[in-house]
C-alpha cells in the first residue's frame, strides 16, 4: 500500500497512485469474476433452482409465503480492501407458467460502487416450480457491459432420469443447444440450490454429513455437495449477531481455488432457513454475501440477535 507522507503535490500524486492501484485491483477481481461469472453464481446466491429425480418435489413450501423478499449485499475482498460490489434481491411469488399455477422464484443482481464504474452487471434469474416445488424452467438473463446472453433450461422427468434442455443464446446466435441427462438423485439450476438447502431438517443432521447434488450449466453438470458442520454465530457488528447453521460447499469446478471447502454458507437458525452469509474463495481474493433486510417472511426472524449498548 502507498503511504501519504507529505502534503501538497506529493500527497496528491500519492493519492492518485493509491486510486490507480485500487482500481487496478478491483478491475482484476472483476475480470476474474466476469470470466467465470456463470460458475460464480453457483455460490453467490448461491449461488445457486432445484429439481429432484423421480419426480420428488422439494419439501420446502412450509418455509415461506408468497411475497417473501430478501435483500443481500455483495463484497469483493482483496487484502485489506473490501469494496461493495453490488446488491441482490431474492423473491418468491405465486404465478402462472404455461397456463398452470406455479411458484415464481427470482434473483436480481446489480453491481454498485466502484465495481459499477469498472464493469456494470445486470443479471436476472427466473425459476418456475409447480405448487409442490418441482422445477419446470430456469431462465437467466445476463446484461454485462452491453453484452447480452440468455441461459434457458427446461426440465423434464423420465422415471429414474432428469433431463435438462439447455439453450444458451445471444440476440444474434445460438451458443449451446443440448440436453443434459442424469440419474443422480438431485440436479439443480444455479438458483434453487438455496431451496434445497432450506428444505433440510436440521434436527436429523450430524456434523460432517454431506448432501451431494449436481448443477446444470451450459453443457456441463457440475458436482457439488453441502457439508454440515454445526451451529455458528455470525457477527455483523458489535450490536448485531445471527444464530446460524454452517455448511461447507464442495464445488468441483476450475473457477475456484480448491474443490473442498470452495465456499461456505450460513443459514439462519430459525424456521425461515434463509441464507445469512455466503463466502467463496476465488483465484483472486474472495467474495462475500451478507443478508441486509427482508419482508414477507413466514416466520419471525428469531435468528437475529440485537445487543443493546450499555
């Protein structure tokens, strides 16, 4: 880091060096995330829509109401620097899909701050589930520095198999048009893994227990596993803490520095089971996501603990 020593012209020159150095770091971090942006979404909000094999729905409807909306803030960490990178909104609504009742799960991500000036991102993921939480379709729309891309995945079920028709295209050409097939118990798109995690029964878990699944992205089926470690406290500041359940996320993909413990997620220890914090190690620094606010939750957010100042 540069150090300010004298006032006047030297101080101004040094400040410019600091700003250039900081912008260079942020640009490098942003480029790293841009080059792997599809995979990094696996973690950040997880990263991350679920579908069960053999037409098994996700037992999660008792965790939320239509109208739930949760806000998050995303930061990139590089050494002592930790600039705010953007904000995200997760929402759930009752809707219709192809004339039938559905559950609409949406993620909206927007860059902000210095990252916004370096590389603007406007990404949206829309998922439609049946009322019993069987995934029907996932559509991701990417708008990044005037680059526009759509990832459209449609799911179908054939006894012991899950089929995901993956169509990736820009306004001018088709980049991917293929069908992914798996006989594994679970396969997800990027968003609904959070739904899967919210459905788990903590009272039946043991420390070290793993919950493997696959995520469909483009032509690939990426192997991922949630690994439970137990209860932890997440401290946001001196007066605000959250009681959580902690999971490591093992991700077998080149975007991350290591497969084991490539990321971590902390889920609020109350009946809502919403993510409170997510942390992912990247080849350049790390990225962290923090719960900011919510409305329309089905249950009180009793995992939140406020401590009065004396």
